[in-house]
C-alpha cells in the first residue's frame, strides 16, 4: 500500500510513504527500509518513541515544503532537536533563521525609594540606548545659596545649580529629588525636570509618574512591581518591551533546500 500509519509518542499519523521519503537523505526516509532501531513496526504501525506534537509540524513541512508555525509558537529548541534527530537539514536551517527572527524582549527596572523628605531613583536596563534616552530627558537642579553680597539682607538669595544624573555604567542611571543638605551644610531642595513636561519637581511621586508615562509611550509595558526593601521603602517597577526583528527573511516558497537572505540587513 502507498500509505501507512505512524504512532509517534501515542499520536497517530496516516500519510503516504512518498511523503515520508520526500527527503531521501533523511533518517525518516531510511526508516521505511526497517534498518533503524529507533523506528520499528508494531501491529502494522510504525512506532516512533518521540514527541508527537513536534512530529505534526514536521509532517506538515514534508507535505508543503514550508515552515508554517502558529503565531504563539515558542518551543523552537524542542522542535529543532526533533528535526536534527530525523536528519532534516533543510528544516533545521529554516528553524535557525526563524529563531533569529523572533522578537527579543528589552527589560528595564526602576527602583524608587522614599527616605524622609528625599526620593531616590535608580534605573537599570539591558539596552543602553533606553538609558541614554531617559538621561537626555532628565535634568536635576540643586537649590543653594548664592555668593554673599554687600546687602544686609539676612535671607541669602537661592540659585539653582545644574547637576547631571549619575551614570554608574552604560546600563543604569541614578538621581534624586527632595530636600537635601548642601556642601556648606545648608538645607536645599533638589528638583528634577523631565522632558517634555519641563516642570521642576521636588516630589518623587510626581517624577515617578512622568517616568512611567515616558516608558509606556516608548512601547514598554509594566509587567510587575515588588518591594525590594521594606526598611527604606524601596519599590521596584519592572518593564518589558518587545523588540521586533527586521531585515532577515526566509523565502519559504522556494525548494526546501534553498533559503534566501538579503545581501544587506538594515537595522
């Protein structure tokens, strides 16, 4: 008969033998000759002690010469392992390129703590460009007394000193706002201005709201909050943005042994 039934991990598949032999050099094609101990005939069926879910995708590839996976498919490593076992080299190549095309998450954490009248911020991100973007939007001003004058005014004039945010590394950003002690032990106020709002804010809660709004507009989503330290009231806000891949493409309509990549991949 030109058709047969395969029992793969307790899942039944009925197909033409010509489909199984679609790639003559593959291990699947050779199993029909009965020389492979991994595949054996049991009760008129070819029994394969492997993952039946992955085999349904593999059989579809044999039939169509295309790699068409569900939009929410994520188990590439398992599927690739099975393609290697069956010695379907062209399918392995397509899976490798599909894996490169998968969206990569950009992760970011914002630590926010309140200590008396001061608010501290530290932002960590796996993408330095996101940290650079936030740094460019943030300006810190420190209020301090101006130089003494001949005036007998007992209340010195206050001036604002520009203070850039700290960058301990490419991947994090540190700044603070609220009441603070100046170098001459005077009480001053540290303001934070966040573009495009541009108000000078001393309230950490207001600054936190602006930063979250910026991240949401940049395509991030808030995925969780947790308390890092209850002693100094440190809260952590975790964000994620899906980075969509571009440029690399696979032409799945050509012959199965042929893949096409553009000469120049633009970011």
